[in-house]
């Protein structure tokens, strides 16, 4: 007798039950029940590999009712059910199969036929269970591999961002602060939906993560221009402005290698290309205005400029936090998106805390 394979058989005819036990007992652990109610009670705490279910068991629950209960139970619905019946009505057979029974056996049955059908369903059930285990195992392995790749991508992005930031800053604090500023803006937008400012959670996460690359193109700017301590000439400023287009070229080249779109890099492209555009159209490199500037780029502009104002640069001292707010508010509707400036006003303390805690 196999200790692994359990066959539950349900029939109100004691002769039939004894006959099934007699046929199967040498190969399977048979659990006979005279009613569906008693069998279902057993199955609440026990498992089975195959169920033999009689169609008619008056005046108790019939086989169709029992099958419906089995198929609506997440744990039990995968157990193969073989219907047993003394009826010759084909409609009952069709109904049982449509409800999820895997086979149909008419009584009186041939012992060899019963044994063969139970063996087949037990084997199929065992195979399906092993297959599901394999799928779960492979899914877990794939999930772990993807998580590792995602973590590696994040580390690579962080290193690339810091490399670009260190070209003209002493530490990576600029990236950290601008990321935190953008996170405040994104959270407020998500919490207060407004037409024209719709963001999904994933889009918000992409903006915060991608903002780290906003100055990627500075890698291509010569040191004598990028690190010049004094005022830039018009020619030198034109060179500085190319960090938007140079960064965009790098990202476009990377995106061209993807079969499917990468939302993070697509967002990074919007930010790198557009974070120096201005609300009134006087920015660069495309001279876009208003909502033609991608929302991600408008968010990046506020984070980048606020940090520039409150930080020491080779060509300027740091403004006080209040001076920086005053400048930003004065440029609402010209340099900056007025709605995003309103968000800054609601979170002045949060912005100030970032300045104080991340010098």
C-alpha cells in the first residue's frame, strides 16, 4: 500500500464502498465515506490525491453539489474528481465534466477499469504538482536574478550619477539633496491628483531615481570650462549648455539597445534634456514652454536650481534658505511651473531641513 497516495471515495452504497476499498487497498490509502458532508469535513483538515464521487446520494448532498464546493475551494479544487454513477443519462456525464470532473465511471464498474483510471489520475496529479513546484522554484530563481540585476543597475546608475556630479562638486551631496527635493514634489503630486499632473507610483519612483542623472552630460564638458572659477564668456556658456544635449545623446544611444522601452531611462532622458527649459520658453536647449516641458524635467528644474542657490559654487556664495525661496517664488511663472512652486511653499520646512541636514 502506498502511503503517499490517498484516495477518498464517497458513496451512500456500502457495497460499492467496500468494493472500491477491496480493489484499491493494496496500492493506495483509501478513505471511504458514506456521504459528501462527512467527506468534506475530513477534507477540511486532510488532503487527497484522487476523489471518487457518487452522483446521487439521496437524501443527502449529491455529487454535483459536492463537486461545486470542491471546485470553489482554493486548496481542494486541484484534486482530480472521478464521478461514479449508475445512470446511463449522457447529460449527467456532460454536466459533471463541465463542472470540473476529470473522468466518469458507470456502476457497476470493472475493477481493472477503476484501478486504471485511478492510477492515471494519481500519476497526472503527481506530475502536475511536481510541475507546479518546478515553476515556483524557477519563478523564485528568476525573481532573485531580476532583483540582483535591478540592484546592480541601481549601483551602476549611482556610480554614473556620482561620476557626473564629481566633475564640478566636491561631494555627491548635490545628487542626494536634489533627489530628496524631487521626492517631496513627487509625493505631493501623488497625494493630490490634479489634471495635467497625473503620475503613477512607478512614474514617480522613476522621476526620483532618474533625477540623479540630470547632469550626466557634464562628463563631456572640458574642465577648463566646467571648473572655471570666474564668470563664463558667452562662448563658454554655450559649451556648458551642451551638457543637456550631450547627456541626451548618451541616453538615446543606450535606449536604442533595448527591445522594449525602459521607463527609467526614458524619464532620465526627459530630465537630462529638459531640466534647463523655462516655463516662459526662454530656457535651453529647445526653448520649450509651459506644459510642453515634460513634468519630470519641470520637477528637476526646481530641485536643481534650489540646490544651486543654497550651495557654494566657484563663482558664487551660498544664498540663505529664505533668499533662495524668495528667488524661486519671484521666478514662478517665468522660470518655474507655478503649480510646482505652490508645492514648494507647502513644504518649505522639508526643503530647509534637507539643506541643513545634507551639507
